[in-house]
């Protein structure tokens, strides 16, 4: 199995790291606490508003849309426009990130929000006219459009948290290969992650497989660039909740002849129960993993599909049945 690297994740400093919100608060988040305690992720904490000199505590800022359609970051109590400072810091920070696997940013923040920051029609009291990205959050999405970028509120949803962890650990693992791996190691990495890619996007999995075959005779450097781009596209959105069924049916083909008819029928019944939201996916995964261990099936034993990130990072006992609706970055 491909070695799991240590992801580098930029995080809003007010989330479990520092009392740096405008009112001096710090935001609690169970997943971030768990990740900090596990030391499996290297966090890069940042607070744009503090860094541009607004201080703690401070008067709040808001995004104001001018008549021409441009957004400005303004502190209503003072009338100070800090847009240029915010843009300069955000652009400089993004440019400084030589290695990064993801972002966890503060929801609804005019600085760090990635989709739900309120946008106002004027500086004075008025109802918000729209929601969108904050200045720092927007810069992150612009510079790293296919990277794992989430806010702490959405990460309370277990499937989005699972998707985020899969993204950042896959990114960190690939980054090690990208930085110094040989062609053989690229091929092995793809083989180890094939079923995980199948779950996310069969189209991208096939495309990446063709790329690794390198029928066009690409240089190793060019191939890695194109592979990394395809990999980020593959992991851009959470897989559909029924996608693991197809992968597990594929896995069944590797062990089927060594199982009794009753065992095969039982497993297929479990898959249908998962499809109908009567049991969690973990039950089906547990059964298949027991067979992989029992038969020492070499191809399946190396697959990251069964453990795309270290165990113990997500809360135990969560519901992961197919009752949850499919989620995308737009929601």
C-alpha cells in the first residue's frame, strides 16, 4: 500500500489555535481537535485580519459591493477600507505556499469564508444582498481550485469530513512521489490507489491508467504534472453514496471462488442493505477486509480504498449509510 504522507493544511487560526476572532473568541471544532491530537497533519494557522494589523479584539469588517460590482472589505465603525491590504496579504500568502494539501477556513467570515460570507449593498446597516467567498477564502479557491478547501462548519458532516481527509492524505502521499519518485513508483502508486480512484471517478481512473501506460512517451516530469492534475480532478467532489457498491462488487471477484455460495449471497445482501440505508458502509467494508486478510489476497491488501487515511481520525459510531444525499462543493 502507498505510504500515507503527513498532509500540510492551512487553517484559520481562530479554529482551535488562537483567540483571534474580532471579539477575542476561538472556534471549537471536534475534528480539528482530533487531528491536532493525532499529530498526523501539519497545520499552518493564519489569520488575515490580524496579519494586516486590525488587532484583537477589533471592530468587525464586512464585504460591501460597490455600484460597479467590485467588492471591498470595509470596517463600518471607522469607514476604513482594508481591501488593498487584504488582497496584498492573501496573494502573497498563497504565492508562498510551496507545499500544501488543503485548507480548513472559518465559515461565514468576510475574510476566510469560501462560499457563505455575507455581501452587503452598503457600509451602513442593511440586509445582505448575496453570499460568496471572503477575500482570503476566495484567493485560496483561485490559486488552488482543485485542492481540498472546506470550512469548519461543513466538516461537521461526517461524509464531507471523510472526503476531506481522503483528499489531503492522498495529496500528501502523491506529493512524495511527485517530488522524487521514479516511473516505477508512479506506476505502483497508481496501482495502490486504483480502487479508491474507481470509487471517486471511473472516467479519471481510466484516464490516469492510460497516462501511466505512457504510450505517448512523455518525460517523467511531464507525466507527473498531468497525473497530478487528473488526480485532483478525480478527488474534486465526494463520491456518490452508491459508488462503493461497484468497487466492493469488483473486490468480490478476487475472492469469490474461495467463498461458499452462502457467503457470497450474504455479502451481496449486505450491499443491498447498505444501498437501502439499512446498514452503514463500514459493515460491508468489514466483511470484505476480513476475507482479504483471510485469503491474503495481494492486490486487495495493497489498496488504499480500505483505509485512505489513518484510523481513529473520525468519530466512532457515525452513520455512513446511503441515506445521506450526495454532496458537492456547491452545497
